[in-house]
């Protein structure tokens, strides 16, 4: 069973007037279920990011070996049908590592509940800002750092920041990519791992409205 949690936040408009706004996030009503959903969503994301690239060739994939090395009888040697047998040097590998893509599934509603739960729990460490795209038109890391400092956040090595925008443009990406411990994602790419790693979440007002309207 899920409940709707109302969260209030301060937002400064372009006229620099601060107003109190409210969003509603649908989360699970029990703590154990919340942790279970977050664990499932995190496990699914980590598993889908995992790939095994090591790939050994079997006797059918090793090049050559089509010709029979010697006749079946009369030589005094053991029977051999191919020089690419796993028993031969240069032959195929028995039970070697094979390339594998790991896939795991979770329902959309469960994943959304997990994301909403983390956002609700970390809302005290979340800062809602106006659209940062208005101030960063050309790639400039110094301007990007100054925009972060204007909010009142110090960029430190130990503190991990997550910036969520509704649209990630090229100037925005180039401005923030060199800042250590800062991750920039679009609202439709919001995920459990990024939210859990972040000490402070910075989200634009338009992106938060999309989360509130479930358009991500």
C-alpha cells in the first residue's frame, strides 16, 4: 500500500520573490517495504550495468582444423578428426568464460516508488533552483562554479553533488564535466544509484514539476 507525502519547499522566481510551494510524492507507507523497493531497484540497476566481456573460443569458433590430420586407421596414433580439438595445442577451450549480458527487470511503478522514497527522505538535503540554463549559455567552468556557490554550496572533495535538470545542453555539460564529485543528469535519467550516492541534490524547478507530474 502506498501513501502520498506532501513536501514544502522555498522557490525564488525571476522577480526574486520567495514563495512556498508544495509537491506530492507517492511513496510506500511501511519502512520495510520502502527499503525493499530501494534494494530491488538498486540491484536491478547494478545488474543491468554489468557485462562480462571475457570470451574464449570453442572448437567450432577457432579458425582452421577443417582437414582431418591423418587417416583414421593404420598410423598407430590415436584417432583425430580436427587439429582444433580442445585436447590439442591451439584448439578450442572447454568451459571457458563466455561473453554475457546481465538483465534484470523491475516494474515501472515499483521503480518510481523507490525513486520517490529516496527523494522524500533526502528532501532536507535538496535545493530547488530556477532554471540554470538561463545563466550558462556558453561553456565556462568558472561560471558554473560561481552559480553553484550562489546557492550557498561549497564544492568540496568529500561532498558529492547531484544536479538534475530538465534538459542537458552541450554548454551545460561542458561547463560541469570538469567539476569533481558533481554529477549532471536529466530528469528522465533519474536513477536510484545517483540519488543514493549524492550528499546534496540540486534540482531545477521545471525538473521537479516533471517528477511531481510523473513525466519522467
